[in-house]
C-alpha cells in the first residue's frame, strides 16, 4: 500500500506538470518518483536523542526533523548514496547518511551529533560553533548542501 501511495503521488505530480499547473518539469531527476516511499520501509523505533553541546538546540531540532522524515530516512538508511558517492572531501549526503544511521541504530538513549558538528562550518560559512543560530537558516543551508551533493553526483 505504501508503494502504491508513492506511485499515486508521483503520478499526480506528473499530471500537474503536464497540465501546466505552474510546476516546470525538472531538468534532471535525482531520484525516481516511483521509488519514493512516504512511509517507513523498515519498522523503526525511536532512535537516540541528541545532546545539546552549547547552543546546538537549533541544529538538533533540524536534524531530528530530517531524521524522522520517512522518504529521506528510507533513502539514507539504504546507504545507497555513499555506495555510489565519488565526492572528495565534504559531502552533506554522506554526512546525513552517517548521522541518520547512527541515530536510528544506536543502543543508547542520546548521542552528540559529532558527524554533523565536525562539518558545521561547511554547511554554512557563517555558522560558528557555540553561537546561537537560526533553525530555519540551518535547515535551508543543510538542504542546499544535500542538493549540491546530489547534483554533483548526478553530473559525474
């Protein structure tokens, strides 16, 4: 039923695009719509929480939202990205893949999100550890960095 729902959503998107519903057709498809599953593909219990290590509440809130977004989590849990990734150095998709897998497979109740904290300044140049930051700004920078990683991978 979940796969059927994602196919219906993909079909709806295609119909809106074809009907001129204001959404331009994508130049490149990074992930086929028929593979998007809007519900958890694996039974998931709550993973580890995230410790605040000095003004990281905004970061933790964004990471928790992304971690518990089923279509994204399903993809990251599959480790499909890192198996094919050829980016040298920083890759936000590889970072998120490692983070989500650690959180959802952790035997402890809470972790420090070191995987993301280590690359914090690369997500957004203006971010500084220990400073209060805006969650929306961090979300936008994180999603943009993930998109850049996917676009970079698809052009190789």
